[in-house]
């Protein structure tokens, strides 16, 4: 297993994920939510960004990897981002009494199941509602597929990451390059979201 590939990819993913966690922070600012709710997003985003930045500075990005590396990266990402995605939910005083409850809600978002343990979703702060929805948006096409579209061309083996993230027994490409495919899918996904 190539630890350098996993850690260097995770570094870039962490910084990307930290940026995504700032969207609900901005929603909270727009709706003038209490500072405490805003910090529940900002502090975890800062922690995950700094962890990514430190890894980014210390480990040279490796472009070569195998299937085992790709599967390991996907598993680590799902676990790490579900944990960090649960922190703002857990810190909110209300429906998520234990960290396991918040973790369940986070996993439900990133897996796009839509399951919830919240008694009344509409009564949650706008930033929390947005985060739940945004987690499903991110999970809809996969955290890894977004990464493949943003990172430098890794190799023809980047298909392995997409296969590890994809649902179903087969994986088909709509463009010759996997990175281009991710860009096309996210363009369609974002366009349809904006239209609706």
C-alpha cells in the first residue's frame, strides 16, 4: 500500500472538504444566526483544513497507485468526513443528543439515504438544514469523483477511484478521461440544482 498517495490525496481532500464546510457557515451569516452556531462549522473546518495543509506541506503528491490504495482512500474519506460532518450537528443543542446520533445523520447525508433522527427538521437552524442538504449534494456524485476532477491528472488508474466510489456492479465512462467525466457530471448536477 502506498501511504504517500493516500496521505497526499487526503491532504488535498481535507482542504477541499474544509472549504465545503464554510458554505453552511456563510448561510448562518446570511440568516444572522448566533455566533455559537457559526463557530460549530468554522472550527471543524479550520481543524480539517490545517490537517490537510500540514500533510500537503510535508508529503509530496504521488500520482501512482493501485486498486488497494484507491479503496483505502475511499474508506478513509467516508469515515473522516462523516465524523467531521457530524461535529456541527452534535454541537447544536437539540435533536442530536449523542455523537452517534450526529454521526448517523452525517452518514445518512453523505450516503444520500435521507434518513434522519431529527424530530422536526424544519425547526433546525438554516445552517444545519443547509449542511444536511449539502451533504446529500456532495454524496450524490461522490466526494472522490469531485476530487478526481479537481486534482492534477493522476494517471489512467484514476478510474480505480471512480470504480471504488461508484454504485452498482459496473462502471461506465461517458468521456475518455475520468477527470473530464467528473467535470461533466458535476456541471450537470450543479445546473439541475440551480434550475430547481
